[in-house]
C-alpha cells in the first residue's frame, strides 16, 4: 500500500512521479509570522495526471510550528491566509461555506469546527436589511455530515443548497492526509480545484469542484493524519495533541474566511461576533 497525500507539494516531489515541467511555483517567507507560502500553478493536464492532482492553483502555508502550539502571530497569520484565499477565490456575491467531515472523529472534525465559527449573514440581509452593511458578504454555512451519518453524499447536499441559496461560489473546509510527518499539523493548503472528501484515507466520495458544482470552489485543509509503515502494515496515525491542533486550525481558517468574505469588518469586530 502506497503512502497517501492530499498535499500538492508532496505529490510533486514523489520519487518516480516528478513533473519537472507543466507547473510553475514561487515562494515567499514572512519571518515575522513564521510562515513560508508556496504558490503552485499546475497548468499542464499531463503533469497533473502524473502526480494525481487536478490542474489548477495550489497554495501551501508552512508554519514554523505545528498548529497545536500557541502563537502570538495569530492575527498576522490569519490576515495572510485571508489574502491567499481572496487571491484564489476572487469576489463573489453569494457564498456557501461547507464544513466537511465527521464531528465525532477528532482528526476528521476540522471542517465541522470551522463552520461553527464562520459568520453567516444570508438571513440578516433577508430578514433585517437595515442591519446589513455593504461590508458584509452574503454567506451561508452548512455542515453536510458524512455518508454514513446522512445516507446522502456531501456533494449532493452542497449542490442542493447551492441551488436553493443561488450561491455563486463555494468554500469547502476538510481535514487532509499527508505523507511527510513534518507536514502533519503544520501546513494549511488552499486550492481552486476543489476536494474529494476522504480521498486521503482511501474513502473518496463525490468531489466538490467547479466541474461538479458549476461554480468556483476553493478548498482549504490541514493534514491531521499520516501513514506509517510498521511490520509490513500501514498504520494511520495522528498527533497526540490532535484535539488542540484541530481546534487551533479551525480558528485560523474560520478567521481567514471571515476576513476575506466580510471586508467591512476588522479582526476585533469578527472576534466579538464569533
């Protein structure tokens, strides 16, 4: 059994599958925030196929410490993440945020915890328009659950809600799998190619992507599990601090989403609302 990864940067470096052409990449480092940002654009379908990823843009934010650690750079890091999200997602009027995963399984709870902290505003615009500000985006938030809980594919639920609220863009948040243990809990990946929930743990469901949804779809995630070979078997492991890691990662991602989708609110105002 091969060791799996949801991270484009790890897939590009896979021995025997190196795609030395067909993509462009650039890096920048913010020493104050302790973050290295790598932007990769896979523009050649053959290169994308060689590494098992879809053509599109991928952004990796590598942190100097794993996310279960406290950082006094939370505000700056959140703003940097919001900036990368805005670059990928652009401007949309009606946004659906989908928190994917299973809240009862801690390594898979990232999306559900993140959804709890995203500021939903669609109801404000419709039922209290006098309170609605031009600085607020129209945001709907759902937690579609997993197939074993609902009997319905998350993709089908997201598509149905998109039609109902007339969404013109989707942001999906989910836990990821990585190959390099150094990436575990220390990376946030963004991509405009969408996501196949569960693909990193060989339980791939219908993908959420621009192709399946018919509208732009950006996915964000953090690796919370990795594979480990032992005595001829492959074990899936997560950090012993997974509870704190997932909680902190949800804080970073939800704050970045709020900053990106509600440009009229500053960091402190968002903090007071969520």
